[in-house]
């Protein structure tokens, strides 16, 4: 039988090909109109929460961009959608994920170390939050953070409850400086812009590289960074005996060197007191992506897989990162089931028979019993052992 000069068999082949192309190009629309498919998709929606607060917008921006990547990368593989919602703080992001109101969250290692993480599972590490101690150039008495002790100089440490405020108090304690020996201001950031360079001469910030507040401060008042020598001797490849003890007890902190060359690109008005000073010794913490313990394995797997395979598109957030970089953390957090599956496939995790929970970041090696050994970025340290809690 022929139809318009075409055999029925050939017509059916053409029809099948046309149907395939139709489904391929209109896949997203079809699932919205098919009530059975739509119901399934709605049942599989996933919510990622991000703590933006008053200091960092990067978490919300990262979540929205991850949403785009997931849609393109997983629309024919993972049957779920990413919804991004903003919460008040790092602590709120952890709490909402811990009690199961959301499936994912982002917070700093520092905040995670202080929170209830019973139902929190590690996915990966993201971007760094550096401790930046900014001083106006008229200040010729304060060259290092410890110089603030007993000084009449006022340091702004962020509003009460902010990440900067909490970490500033912790840094003072680690440096052996009683809080009452430092003149501090905890006013809102809006008033800081007016007061900086006048009543406030030093600002303590915990921030990612791009920070609108830092840009406004450096553009309005000639400024430079001061050092944090008590916690960083300037050598990233070794630690003093005192530093070893500090970082062992505070695994959410890491030594870092702030590069003036890198910061000049974002903050062109930033200056340095010494032209030969190219780096400022300081510390940092990291933002971490985590999940609720009840998250299905395939969801965590595909989220991490998307991030790793799209690192080249995420350089605005995670600069020049590798799989080893984002899979590195010293926090004693249990790992998400899907993330563990992905890391094993990539030969990043090798478990030992004696201790299945042991994570060893060197392919083929055996984990010592009751210990966890990792090889991280050189800015932290080459290799070390810590006890699993």
C-alpha cells in the first residue's frame, strides 16, 4: 500500500523519526502538559537553601547558576528540579537542612563546626571566605592584627550575629587578645561606609573575593590590608608548633596568602604600604555544600557530578579548582551517599576493610585504622592525619 507515492513502511519510519525529533526538542514542554509526568516531576522537586545574609550574595547566585546547569545537564537523566530559596544566615541554612525542611544547604566550615550537624552530610567544598583586615592609610600604628590590643584605634567587626563578628571574636581569642582590650564597633554596614576613615579605622571582614562593601570602602578611603602573623607565619608549606595545635583544634580554619596582584584586579584603589609586599599572611574558611541525611543517593550523585563536570563554567565562583580541591575538607562530617558513590567512581575515595568510613585521598593506598588521611591543596598543607570523630 502506498500513500502519496510512499510505501506504508517508509511512511511509518518517517513518522517515527519525526516523533523522536518532536519529543527531543519539546521534551520540557511535554512534561508540563502530561499530568502523569508532571505529577512525577513535582514529587521529585528538590530545594537548595542558601545563606545570603547581609554580607554574601554569592551563595544565592551560585544556586541559581547551578539550577541552569542542572536543567541543561540532567534534564534527560535526573528527573528533578532545583529550587533556590534564600535564608537569613549560614546557621539558618544548616538548621533548615538538618531538620529536613530542605535537601541542600550552603554554609561555611566555621559555622558548621559550631552547629548541630547530626543529619548533615558533606557533598563538596566550594569557594573560600578570606579573613580580610582592612586599614585606612592614615593609620601608621597598626601593621599587624595583634597591634590592635590596647590601641585607641576602633575596629569594625560586623553587626552582631554576622559571620564576620563571630569569626573576629574567635580570631582574637586564638591570637590571645582579650575582647575588652580592643575597641570594637558592631554597627550596621550602611553606617560603616560613612564612618570608615573617621571614627573607624580598621575593618574585619570575612568575605569571598568579590565583595561590594569592600569595593565601596576602598574606593572611598585609601586603604591597605594588615597581616595576621600570629596565625600565619607566611609559609604555607609548613606550620610552627603553635600553628599545628591551633589548626588541629580548629579544622575549619586554613592558612592563606592574600595576593595584592589578584585583589588589585577587583579593587583598583587598594594600596600597599610596602611596594615589596606582594602577599598578606591571613586565614580563611570555606563554603561547603551539604545535604540532609535522608536525601536519595541519585540526587546527591547527580548534583555533585554536575558541579564537577561543569567546573569550567563555574570559574566565576570556584576559580581554577580541580576535583581534589572541591572534595577536600577536614570537618568530621559524614559524607552524602551519592557524593561518596561519585568520589569512589573517580578513585578519590578508597575505603579500607578495617574502617569502611575511612577516607584516603590517594588512589590505591590503605587507610590506617581509626584515622582519616587526606591530601589537600598546597595552601593548606601537603598531608596530615586526623582522628575520625
